[in-house]
């Protein structure tokens, strides 16, 4: 059987460039970690409706997240905020590639549909609206960083909620492994982002 590997070392090193050393302190760079161990997750084609919904919700959610973090590229934000945004972009691009591949392999559509009632049974669709992203894009330079941090915190909180649904109800091992990694990484990012607001 094929085995999945965890994120490549380069992605982990980029995602781990900044670590908040406490509330209100200046984040410091950490050295690149050794290559991650091979995951023990064995690929499976078995999936249920929760696995499919997790991916169908996560793909557009990730794409909205990419729109958000890319706004920080050319705006007046602290270097550490810009670095974290770049790390999030790299990670989420990789995750979108995996998720769209799994949906294709399972012969499932990438999108569940536009009916808002589709997500009523699991707390809504947890998306960040195009209007909220457009409002952030239009924010003046003096207020941009604070608005960016607040929107990204809310967005990553929704990613945690989506991942929790998969952790509790999914059966596909690679999807559940991704959900666990999303849950942990976004929870850590939220703590880091909150530190930047202090």
C-alpha cells in the first residue's frame, strides 16, 4: 500500500518560521526542523458523506483564505505578519491540491452546490464572504493590518470548525489526517495572530 508523507520539510520550515513567545512579545525565528517522519496513514478509497462534505467545504474555504493572505503581499504590514501570510499560502495551496485530487479519485464534484440549506445540518457553510474580502481589500493602509488579522482569525476559526466535523464523522484516513493537521495548525495560527493584535 502507498503511504502518505506529512508536509515536506520545506513547507514545515516555512510554516514554522515564526513562533510567538508569549502574549505581547516579539515573535522570533526558529531554525528549520529536521525532515518530518513518514506518516503511518495508509491511503484508502473508502469514504463517507462527511469526508466528501469536508473536502467540498474546505476547498472553497481554502481558496478564500488564499485571497485573504495574498492581500498582505503588497500592503503595509509587519514583516512577521507578511511571512506568516506567505507560509499560509504555501500550505493551503498544497492542501487544495490534495483535496481536489481525492474528490476526483472518488468521482465526487468539487462543489456541493449553492443551496445554503446544504450546510444547515452542520452549523452553516463556515465561509468567508466575497464581500468581507472585498471590504478588506478596500481598507486603507493605516487600518489594514488590524482588519487583516481580524478577518484571518475568523477565517481560520472556521477552518477549525470544518476540520472538527471531519475528525468526528469522517472515515477516510487521509482526509481525517488532513483534518487533524488543519485543526492543530489553524489553532496555533489563531493564537499567533491574536498575539499580533496585542
